[in-house]
């Protein structure tokens, strides 16, 4: 591995019934205080019947679909104190408290770079998967990825592992992408109880990211841990 584990993105996904994407537009978000008035859009908003997508210059994005509201943030290189997505998500829940929320997901993504595509391929097909003739067919190697699920005391930690190419500056680097989803159903009976539970889960997002990173470092990167990997993995502790 040529690079340490690097968090690149975190998203908070709110699953809800009968959500109207058209409700969330830039003016509504600013007038209600969900988005600070000095935030600028990075590009033109996307609007259609089933999707609203707003992306701001600071790396925060809001994507709304009829059954899901996602708040995401590109966080590579950001100090933890500057990460805004949880504040935005909590404001959205407060201002849209009558929405029938069903579940919430804390979804971090992280990458580890490799010196070559062959090294990245070997990580999945040589380290995580057992070698065998199944890895080649018709003269070509298989494109492999893994999807794993870990039951937690509450909820589930889902993990997808895929080979990708990522861009650092002007350089494209072969890498392994780890995509996490800590999924929590909301089971409380009253609206007020669901909102309180939802807000507590959002407020606890840093702990969920730590759990995600702990899993990666201890179970997937532990054979050759470098000091840089271990420092990066404790960024939210």
C-alpha cells in the first residue's frame, strides 16, 4: 500500500415516507436557517419530479428523493471542527419535523491507495478472496468486489469493498474504496420520540465513523499497519 487510510466523504441518509423533493430549494434552506446565508452553490441546482440536488462550494451537498434525504460532505483534508453535515442534517430534521422518518444511515467512505492496479487487484483477489480458477474466464480476470454485513447492538454496519481509481491533485492512483453504511431503524411510537431518537443518532455520527475506521484498521489493514494509517484512523477519537 502506498497511502494510508483516508476518509473522503461522509453522508447522513434519512429514509422517510412521502417526502416532496420540491420543498427543499436554496431559498427555503437559507430563510429557515438550515444553510448559512453566506454559503454559495458550486453549480446550478438539479430539479426534476423525483430529485433535487444542491451542492455548495464548501463540499456540502443535499440530495432529496421521494423516500430519502441525503446530506453529504467531501471531507478530505478538513479538520473535524469544520465538518458541517451533521449540523445541516439536524436543522433539516428540526424544520421538517412532521415528515415520517423511518431510518437513518451514517455512511462514511474511505480509500487506501496502491502503487499499481495489479497491487490493488491482488489485495481483493489475493488477500480477501481465496485464489482459484474462478478468478479468470474467457481470457480475462474477474472484476471483484465484496459486500459484507455486521450486526451491531443496534442496527447494522454494511461494508462494500471495491477497486477504483482516485484522483489526488493531477495524479490518478489505483485504490481500494471502502463504503460504509451504519443503518439504524427508527422504532419509537410517537413522532416526538422518533425525532428525538433521530437527532441523537445524528449527533453521534463521529462515534459511528470511528467504528467504521476501527473495523477497517483492525480487520482489513492490520497485516501491514503503518503509523500513518493508525493516526488517520483515530482522527475523530
